[in-house]
C-alpha cells in the first residue's frame, strides 16, 4: 500500500511543480520550458511516480491499485487551497467527500457467501 500512496503523492508533487512552472514561465518557448526548474522538478517527480506505480502493480491487481489513484483529487484540492490560495466550493468539498466515501467502500474485498 505504501507504493500506491507514494505514487499518488509523487503525482501531486508533479502537478504542484507544473503549476509553479506555469506561473513562473515568462513566455512560452521550448527553451524556457526545458530550463525552468519547476518543469524539471515535475519530470523528476513523474519519474518517481512511475517507479512507485510499477512497484504497486507488482504487489496488487490493477483494479485494486487503480482505484486509489482517486486520492489524487483530495490532495490536489488541499494543495490548491493551501499553496495557491485557490477557492474551495461546496461542490469541490462534496465531490471529494464522495470520492473518499467510495474508497472506503471499495478498499477491502467483500467476503464471499458461497
């Protein structure tokens, strides 16, 4: 489970770095993107995410592991609010609560009555 959570956290870190990169980019050019520290940092986090995801898939079925990638949404919601001072709406909060509730229902396989 730790590799799944690491994968989600690395993905969130990459997204936050990409947001910082987009905000700090003076003008768009390939050179500006390739030399922007935030874009390079995002690539590093994406590499770590790919490695941790591969380790997750070695340990869990794809259908089990993939549902936990929905944890990305609550983490991004928190990051956007606390790091970028973006607003939270009731819809954002309700949607995130639904996602978390869904994970709680699906995290453990049901026992068979057969």
